């Protein structure tokens, strides 16, 4: 039986088929269902005990060594449209979603200055970063970094339930779950008579007791599924399926579901002011989900943290993961075999290392300008990131130039990502004045 939402080990977001306003999530919340899945809370107690053990040694001032990099493969399940149209979404749209994930998980959300003052002290950088994979399962360089395009069966619209998608589509398209975070973008999901925004499997935590092995992500199902028109950010790209006026068109559905992938729960899980729904002490108790963006909303006699990524506010309202949520995610990344394996995967680093060794930059340290030497390669574009994962610059190379202007960067270390016709090179650069 499929367990829906994080309370039931999967997060399924849905809306009535003909309704005009979408809803984040559908779930079973009857007393009978809660009793049936009481083991879920046993698991959370075990996880909470593990987190408490690590609290004394967990540092939140991230260094480069603390950054955990997760390689992503996006399976674009499409209906046969040309690339960049309809369900066959573009590489540019996919890249905006990776940028949103990195902003959100590094506490660099562009709306973070709107975070309610009371909650700014608990917001933090998770130290988790996402990068599109360079290699396919056979070790070959992907023609489109991090993208696997698959036409839906017989070119028909994918309109399946999560159970059907898990049994009919995932097994034939999934890549090694120990090496890739598998994300599927699809036309639509069916949940009864409703449409789902997305769902995620829950991590295998073999070091902790409490989760039945039959109800977690496995080698045939592990990953995240998102509707194509809820993947990516309207704030970063202009495409018809991501309207700038949309409440779910800024990439936060994926942030929410990846939170579940790393073991996070909804703050309101349990629907009671007497229950710590997500087992994170720094998220206020709440008995109901948030909607819209009412920052003065009170639930359980306290100010609500409606801006938390794991609640249901609109995309442009969400701004933070808390320190306890981060402890939970990083614990999962240490104790879950498949999640730990992701942090050690070589499907990005191997390809990048090979190519990066061929691309030379000088001078380094630099003051005002860098020059690039890339034998037998065509330079396409570059991005510069700080060590928190925030993108600072994105430019195309001039046809007749191999230089990069770094005069506006402050002194310090940065990551330079260079796209060539043969793949991606990543180099560390130092600005010194």
C-alpha cells in the first residue's frame, strides 16, 4: 500500500482537478490512520535520540570540507514535444531549479530578508549542495548535463497515480540510487480525482529502527517526482508553464519534497498543539498547515513559522530551514546507506576532475582579470559561486575572448564553473588584493 505524505512516508502534493487554486499536499489524518502508522513516531524518537547525540559536535559555520554535494539526474518524461516546450522542459528551466535548491539549502534565498525577525536566529545553512550529474550510468559524459529525456509510453500523456508511476515508469528509467538523486518531471499525477504537485520517497535509515523496509524508497522507486509546471523558477526564466503570478511557480515544491527525501516532516504533522509534529524543537508547535503568506498568523498560541519550507505557504513566502531541521537532514546523510552514498558519488567529480585538469586559469590568485586556457575546447559560458553556493555571476564568453572580469568580487575564495562543448569544468579561484 502506498503511504501518502511524509506522515505516511511519502509526500504527495495535490489539488482538485478542476479547482483554480492548488494545494500543497494530500494525506490521511483520521485517528484510525494515525493509530495504524504509530510505528512512524517510534522511528522519529530513534532519530531524535541520534540527533541529540550529535548536537554538541554539530557546527553550523560551514567550511568547504563540510559541504555535502548531491548529484542530480532529472528524468524529463515528455509527450514528444520539441525540447523546451510543454512537458519536454528546457535545460535552462532545469538549471533554475538547481539554483533554487542551492539558494534554499544554503540560506541564500532571495527573499530571506523578509524572514520574520523572531525566526532569523534559527535559520541556517544546511551545508548541502546540488549539482547536475556529469556522467551516465555507463560512465559516459552526458550530452545534456544532468538530464535524461524519455518519451512517455506511446507518446501518451502521463496521468498516473503514484503507485502506477512507481510500478510502470520508475523501474525502466531510474538510475543507481546510490549515485544519483533521481528526480522525475512529468505531465501530471493522479491522486483519486485530483492532480498532484509532486511526491518523494523517504530515506532508508538502517542505522535507526522503526521504518518497515517495504515502505521506503528502494532501488526501483527512490527519488522525487514533480509536475513539469512546478519545476524551476519563474523568477529566473520566462516560460509559459511558470507564470510569474503563480503561487507554486518559484521552485519551492521541489525544495519541500527534497526536504522529505532527507527525512524532514511537516511541522503540523499530528495536527495537535500537544504534539511536536516534525520533532524539531525550534519549529513552533502547530495544529494546522499554513496557506498564503500571513506572517502574523498565530497557531497553538504562538507565532507561526509560515515561512518554513516544510509548511504550505506560497513559494515566494518560504525562506528557511531551521537548525534542528538541518541537524535532522545531516543525520540522515550520515546514517542512511543510500543517502550517505550520494555524498560519495563520483558521477560528478570524476567527469569534472578529468575536464577540469585540462582547463587552466591564470593568474590565480587574481586581482581584476582571469584568463582561460582550454585546448581543443569551445568556451560557452561561466558562473561564479561563493562557498555558500550562491551564484554571483553568470555570463557568456565572448567569441573572441577568453578573459573573465573579477574586479567586482571581494577578496576570498570562489568556485568558477565553466561550460565547454565537452562538458563542465569547475575550478577554485582566489581573489586577492
